[in-house]
């Protein structure tokens, strides 16, 4: 129906709306009755659930409790910039003696698992290898609950900073237990007691102060305290969480990272959440599908199977899924393809809908005269960074007069078809850690398309912010 007609129909129902305003479900149903339709509002999650149900599949069902086994905790490291998240992740990665014996070079695949000992027992811990709360939040926003425990890194020579607070807010909102790593205790001027003191204000009270949060003094440089940190993670998991998962069923889980590899094609790092993933399995991950050709761990070693909490690289998909997509193993290739096709169609529809201008009727005239919308196309080297960048950009505060929209995003070099898409006013093409293909560069130069390259999140955000400000015309 035409927006104007719908607005009129709603007006008869006593509702004042504009052509782009969202209306609630009740109103929609009334509207349906008015025009003789039966309207049902379906959320994307419900729609996906229904889609899976048509194939007799459910995502997230743990199945029979007798098939449950203890699984390792999954940890995300968060904290203020420069407090040592990356360094700590590197230090922990190198505690893995087993890995060193295997001789493989550790690759950054988005997550890794280490083995440690607690009370004479061999235990494993999985670390998500992208520090910071951006990917944590992006994943949660997409419904993927991956993290069991947050390690909050605070530099002992600095103290609680804005991103420390932001990170702990995210963790607390998600009800994920926190272990505090008081880092850089090797440095002069380190004051670990001050950190404990400061964090009590945010409800994180150290055990030694009578609270229930474990604080561990560490140095990512001297490696002091690393074993204690690992122990604290396991003790916190044992005390607060019942980490068990079904190991018998077809595997399900989440895509942590994905990229297009020159030699191997689409490669996705997935975290198995339940079930056992095996070579030869047919799987669908978001709108990508394929059959598992090989499974590789973080050392590049081939695995036959992956059990819950095991991060593993999957080779064999026909396209690149997005970080945060869920995956599940299905009976046969045909089913995987059908589910992927249906999801692709839905994504296309949603993109088309969001590209249609959202303007109120009143603004229509003004908006037609002046298009004050900045459109972006984001290409990056992996889906995690693309999403982190998109998220950060969408958080830029803009005035009502201008708006920012991501009209397309993807993994890989900027292609000619990206530039084609950009051949409209006010489109900026962003290459994050990727360049444009030759033909694309030619076309962009010829048509005057604004293509910008970044490798640092901050500079991208700053420049886009500046571009938006530039669009604000002076008021008279
Ligand atoms: P991130 O931004 O939180 O990931 O921080 P980085 O891991 O990049 O660390 C920031 C800086 O602090 C780097 O120069 C590190 O070498 C340094 N650093 C990290 N951990 C320690 C530590 O335990 N002791 C000392 N002395 N320096 C550290």
C-alpha cells in the first residue's frame, strides 16, 4: 500500500502517524482490520525460528541432559585502551605448552583455547581473541551469547578509566561474572590496592575485602600472576556457572570471525556451543552454507572434530558469514542451502526497506530539495572489524538535520560493484585494512566517488564525523 493511504487509514482509526514512524503491533492489527487484512507481526528472531522449524530444527536446544558434559569457560578480555588487553591475550596464549610441543605457529583466528591445571586436573579455557567490548556488544546485539566470563583488565599504574567502566557495565548488564586482572604490576608506581578501592564503587568488591569478585595482580610482560589468573577464571566458573553442554548432538554455535582467504576461500572461525562438529558435516552459518572440508585449530593443526567451547576454523563454506551469525549442522547439503537462500532473501528485503528514505510527510518537501544523508559502504578485512566499525559509526551523534546510513558492508577488497553502488550522491566508500581493485579505482576516479582507506578505527570515526559536520548547513 502507499504510505499516504496507510496514514489516512490510521488517521481514521484515530492515530496520528507520519509515513515512516513505526507503529505498535496493536495499531497494525487495527489497521489490518480496517483494510480487511489479518496482520501478524513477526520479529526477525521469530521468523528465523519458524524457518528452522520447517526443517525440524531448533537452535539453542540442549537436548537430553544425560548427554551433557562439562565444557571449558569462554572468556572475553575487556578494559581501557592501553591497559594491556592485547599483551595479556598474547601472554596467556603462550602458556599453552601443548601448543608449543605441537610446533605449529599460533595464528590469530579470533579465539584460542589453552590448557592449564587446577588442583591436579587438566582444564581448558577458551579466550576470544578480539579484546574490547565492541565485539562483545555486537555479538550480544545479534543474540549470540558467547562469553561466560569477562576478564576486566585495569592497569595498576593508571586506574579505572572510562572504558573500564563501560566494559564493566556491559558485563554486568549481561550478567556475566567478572574477574579483574590488575595488570602492569611490574611497573613503577603500580598501585593495585587503589584499583581494588576504585572498583568497589562499581560493585566489584575484592574477595579479600569481603566481596565475591576475584582480583588477580598480573604482569603481561613478566608473566607474573598468569597462572593465578587462569585459576581465578576456573574458580569463578565453578562457583558461579554450570558449564555443561551436549556433546552428542549435531553441532551448533556462533561465528567468531570470518574472512575470504586467497587460497582456501571463505574461512570462518566458529565456536562450537553444543554438539560435536565434524569434517564432512553440512552446515549453515547465517546466510552462508557448505560442507566442512577441514577443521583447523589455532595452531593450524587439522582436527577431526570439535566439541563445545572449542574454537575452530571451518573451511568449505561457499561464502563468508558475519561475526555473530549462528551456525548449525543439518542433515544434508540441500537443507543448508535452502536455509541460507531464505536468509539471504530476507537480508535483501531488509536492506531494501532500510534504504528507502525514512522521512516524515512534513519533511518531504524539504528533504526532496536537500538530501542531507550520508551513505556509507564499508569494506574490511574481516567481518568482526566491519561490524565494529559500523557499530562505532552508528554511535556518532548527529543532529536531526543529517543522517548516516550504511547501505552496504562486506568482507574483501572494494570491488567495481561497490563503486557502482556508490554512484549516487553523498556516498563514501570505506576500505578498512583493504584496498580497491584496479577496475574499482578506475571507476571511482572517473566518477569522482569518495573512497577512503583506514587501518585505525579512530581515524575512520573522526573523519566521518567531520564529513557529517560539513553537511550541516549554516542556519539563518
Ligand atoms: P590494549 O590497548 O589494552 O590492548 O593494550 P596493549 O596490550 O596494546 O598494551 C599497551 C601498552 O602497555 C603496550 O606498550 C604494552 O607493551 C604495555 N603493557 C601491557 N601490559 C604490560 C605489563 O604488564 N607491564 C608493562 N610494563 N607494560 C605492559
